[in-house]
C-alpha cells in the first residue's frame, strides 16, 4: 500500500489481469491477490464466528465480504496516489492490487519536495477518511445490536484506521517515509539525504515491528503468539528490503547525477581518412599517455575523421597488431578501424540522466562513442566506464 518512488523510465509491469484504467494507467489484479484474499478469509472467519456464532458456515462469506471491502479501500488508496501524481505532472504506469495490498508506479522526474509529499500523503488520508465515514455509519447502526452489517462497518472502520496510521509511520517504503523524505529534502536541499534518512528510519521501524511482537508480550508476562511473530517478521522483511532498496536507489541517483561525459572520457588523437597505420602510430606516440577518470592507459585512442572533422571510426588495436611493420606505411587506417555508430557522438558537458538517455538511444549497442567539443574530437567514452561509475566501483 505505497506509491513506488519515481523513476526516469517505466518499471516492468506487474503480471496479472487488467480490469480497467485510471489516470491513464492500467489497473492490474495480480495472482498474489487471490492468495492473499483466500488466506485472509480463512484467518478472519473464526473471529466472525466468535462474534456472531449463529452464522455457521456463512461466517466465511462474511469474512470474504470484509476482505473485498478491505481491498476496495486499498484500491481507493492507490487511486488517490495515481490521481495526485498525474496532477503533479507524473506519468502513472500502473495501479496494482497484490499480496501486500497494492502499489502505484509512476515516473516523470520528481523535481520538488512538495510533489512527493502530496502524492504520498493522500493515500493514508483516504484511508482515514474512509475510517471516519465508517465510524459515523457504525454509530447510526449500533442501536440495532451486533449484526452482519454492523460488524462489517466496525471491521472496515478499524482496518482503514490501522492502514492509514501505519502508512503514516515515517519510514520508507511506507507513505510516511516519502513524507519524511520530502521534508528532509526541503530542509537540506538534497533529495538523496531525505531518502537515506527515511530509509534508515524504515529499517528501525522494521526492527520495531518484530520487537513489538516478541518483547511486548514478554513485558506483559505472556508468551509471544507464534502467528503474530511470524506475521510481524513478514511485514518487517517487507519494510527492511523496501528501505534498503530506497537507500541503494539514492546512492545510484547521486552516482548518475555526478556523471559527466568529459570527465569519464579517455583522450584521443585524430587522423584523416586515408592516412596510413604509420601515420596513426606516429600521432598516438606524440600525444602522450591516455587520461581519464577510470580508464587510464599508456596511449590515447586514435579516431579516424572525415574531411569535416566528423568522427568515423576507431583504430582497432587487435587489427593493428596483425599488420606487419613493413606494411604499416602502405596500409590505410580504415582497414584496421571499427566504425562508430552514426550520430553517437556526445558533448563533454552532457551529464546525468541526459547522458544515459543519449547513450541508450544512439550508441546502437557499441561500447565506445566519440566525445566532440566544438566540432573537434577530444576523447572516446567507454560505456563500461559509465556503468562502473553508476555502480560506484
């Protein structure tokens, strides 16, 4: 029951059945929802029987009705996320109902703390509003005694209040964690600092959930309930891995923001189309060692350029090694060069997500692309170097 932190590209779509569209995005019911609904029905039915012993086997039908109403509340929670996300300029990718209740995936480059805060807070507020409506409806019926409608109203009221308040806990991946992230972002000016703070708070909450299930009963002098402990561990695992993923995502976001084509590139010298291998070797030997942030080596790259200075190809050292020394003065460089993908050249100032998008769109699967400054080739960018920079290795 949370909104997926925004990403620059659409995440993989959840597997399941599309039952409609809201905010331009598909509403997907995943297979895991049916498992969750069945388990909850069988877990809740005995409690229904204890409250209304005359129901018999129809207690399972009442339990199933409650489960459907609960997931309907979760769905409205996700609809609120989706509508506000779209209103704040995000692209909504999907609303999924799943084992954990549901999630809304959206993207579009969250640029302001207020956007994240508003998208996050409307989900829990929707549940609290439903709890308030349910409570007033319960008050109107309670004089009639405890019957099926009254019991369902009370259960839906309590569950929505719990879902709303639990999701407001200030730790990722809960909605309250995204609110805390937005607040820290606003105060510090750094979204990543907000994510890390909210992520660590989420980890603390995960540990607290397990401690509550184990320590609280012991303090009260009773043995912990094994079912409650198992459920708490399951919830804590969800919180811990979600928080850890958010922290890792913040680090990747910082790494991507720090990318600069010019600083990651390795130096290059150029030779004109038609030059010989001897010309290329002479140009390279006079240029000195390679430089670059991560791929320093003994010699620079040799780029073959056309009459207008456009980069055409890159000297292939393996092919060069196959040319006998006596043939280097007559062998042209285009015979031992690998062509660049047309339009793959990048400027040294291109950075961050813009750099990644350019490489994804224009490199054509090639590993090396030329770096061009004011119409002149100044370096070669290795995509493996970019990948290492993103990973922080």
